[in-house]
C-alpha cells in the first residue's frame, strides 16, 4: 500500500509553552508555517520562570546571553537578572511575536500515540479531546517536576511547608524562624535573600556545594535608556557574554585545562572568605568544583555568616510538628519549612504516555537508560522531537542558546514535510547507538563523574548532559544528516 500523500500544511503539536515551546512557534512562523498549536497545561506561558517565584530567584547565566538571539532586552537591570524580569521578558516576546493565538492554555496532554494506518500521531488530552498531528515536539522543560524529600513526619509539620517551586506568598517571612532544606542553586539564592529577613534561618546542608563568586552589578539607568534607543547596541553584549560562557565555563566543565583550574581556584578562594574555621569546614564540599552544577552567587558566604543563620550538617532524622529533629537529637524549631530539594530532571515528557509504531512505548525504549539522538530525536519514533531533551543541558550554558539550535533543526524537518520531501523520518538505531557510544566515551573528561551525586545523573548513573564543547551542539544540529534517518517519502 502506498504511503499517504504530502502534508503540505503539516499539523504540528508543541507540548509546553515555556521558553523553548514559544521559541519554536516563533521560528515556525518565520519559516511560513502557521499550522502549529502549542498545548500548555497552565494558564500562562513561562514554564519554570512562571512556576518559580521564590525570594532571591535569579538566573545563573548573564542575562545579555540568557535572551533570544533575535530579541535582546535593553531592560535587564542586572548582569544576572531576577526571575520576575525573565518572566516579564518571556511574556513580552510571546505577545510581540503573536504567539498567544497559537497557544491553548489549560490543556493537558495525556497520551500521544502513532497511528500507523494514517501515519500520524494521535493526541489525547486529559479531558478526552482528540486531535492529530504530523509532527510532535515535546517542549515540556527540564526542571518541571518538583522533587519532594522522603523525610519521616514531613506531613506533621504544624507551620507552613512548601517546595521552593510552589512558593506560598501568603506566608509571612520577616522576623520568623525559617528552615531551608537543600543547598543547590535554589537553596543558595533563598539563603542569600532570607538571611536578611528571617528572625532565624536554619539551613539544612546535607552536601555543601562549591560557589563561584561572580559579582552581580546593576546596569545603570542611562545605559538602559541608550540600549533602548539604539537597538544595535545590544548586540555586543550578547556576543561578549556568549563568548565568555562558551570559552570559559563551557570549556571548564567538559575538559581539563586553564579554565577548569581557574574556576576551581575561584571557588576555593571564595570559600576561604568564610572566617570561622568551624563554619568553613561545614561549607567545604568533598567533591570537585563543577561535579554538581556550579552555583553562582556573590552573596551566599556573606549571608551564611549573618548571626541569625545556622548551617546544619547533621542528618535530618525526622520532621515533627514544631520543627526538624536532626540525628544528634536536637529539635530545630521552625515557623516555616522550605523544601529546596530540586526537581526530577529525568521525567522529560512524563506523565504523558508516548507510544510509537508497533506499540513500543518511550518507557520501553528507554528502559535501560535514556538514549536520544543528538538531544532531539529517538530511534524508531518518527516525526517526534524534543526540545531541552536528553543530554541537552550544555554545562552551565544558556538553555535559550541550546533551544535555538534545536528549534532551527526541527524547523528544517517541518519544512521538508511541508515541501513534500518527507512524510515521516526517525533517527536510525545505528546512528543513535553510535552517538550514545561517542558520548559515553567522552564523559570521563567532564567534571560530572568526579564523585558526587547530582541531578545531572540518570538512573544508570550516567550524566544526562552534553559532554562536549558548546559549539559542537551547534554543529551537530546545524543540518539534519539524512543518512542517519529512516525516511519515508509521501506516496511511496
Ligand atoms: P538541586 O541542585 O537538585 O539541589 C537540591 C538540594 O536539596 C541539594 O542540596 C540536595 O542535597 C538537597 N536535598 C534533596 N533531598 C534532600 C533530603 N531528603 N534531605 C536533605 N537534603 C536534601 O536543586 P535546585 O532547585 O537547587 O537547583 C536545580 C537547578 O535549577 C540548578 O542546578 C539550576 O540549574 C537551576 P544533596 O546534594 O542531594 O545531598
């Protein structure tokens, strides 16, 4: 039986209206493709920048570079902007590029399965609505599912208790006894803010982390006005910070060399600023800098030296109605308990059920560990792409830059479908295996396997990050390599 004819108006379903889903919409429209829908389960765009509203929230990438390359933002107030500014920026871009008319808010996708007869994906929402798509893109984000700790008695706490990504703004903070569990980027940013507001702050630090002392200067008003007036002046900032990240930390995390040594020294020097030797010992990590995601903060060590702050490294035994009891028997009485315990970065599209041709599910395909093709495709799953999917995080780089590489790659496939060159295409198993083998061979050069636990590691203990220099990601996604795909043309 001949395959169906060309899909000149390909239906494209994008799941998620965060930074990457909106970006893909903008790029599709630029390519003259308007037949796309972005499904968003929430009531607003923004993904992680919509969900996270905790005090002290900021991006750890310089904002001039944490911007869409085609839409610089003259209004950034600081080198590392606060979270609300980033969400504001994303809202403006969504409106400026007319993306709202493509977004269906409040629609949660439950099931995506390939209909072999019609050679299309069939999508079912949680309310039972069904629709078809020629191309499905999972833009569901990386840091999306809060991870709640398994601590005995957590539910018995009598005060306010919430995850950092589900901040309860009704709860007063000033002058109160606040506990924070977790010392990742979130715990560090929270501490840097709450140390100056709390009556007492107990920081439960199971594993201390290295902190890079990047300053965070304010951009003066006259400069912002100038950048507003002359748009071209924004370009050097993007270029400079892009280079800085690419040749600095972008090298340090994936290879030995002067960048890694410098980052290492900067972190150690930063820690040496903690005067009290006992406190300094508590804050000294056992692993190498950058094994976990490097934390960027100019204020953290000043914050932990505030008289109201207590860094607690004793193991948490349980939570009781009055507070947290540690293994030494001490009860740390609290009014507010914040769980800065991170996210399940390995859920990807879950809880959506995804079933490809032959009834093979994505869970089955990834039973032995996550194996994607060049961060975007999956062998045996045609016309299915990921944005910020497996191995996408390019160590401490701007995920916007990473998403831009992926968006232009996906648009190239969408064009081929629209132009009748392709009906469906999936990466071959052989190409996928070769890519994953090369990645594994490279991993020992990175800093992530130097002996720590982190959200970078997948269930097979293998980091789900990009192990090469950032420019390799751009190169690998510059153009589809057709020899690595099983391609079916229309009508064949
Ligand atoms: P992270 O970086 O995953 O940090 C989570 C923190 O929570 C980390 O310090 C964990 O300690 C701690 N944690 C988790 N569970 C527990 C329990 N049960 N008891 C004590 N401590 C616990 O999440 P973040 O939100 O800070 O940052 C995520 C990313 O967002 C970040 O990397 C940036 O890219 C932006 P552990 O180290 O496991 O001992």
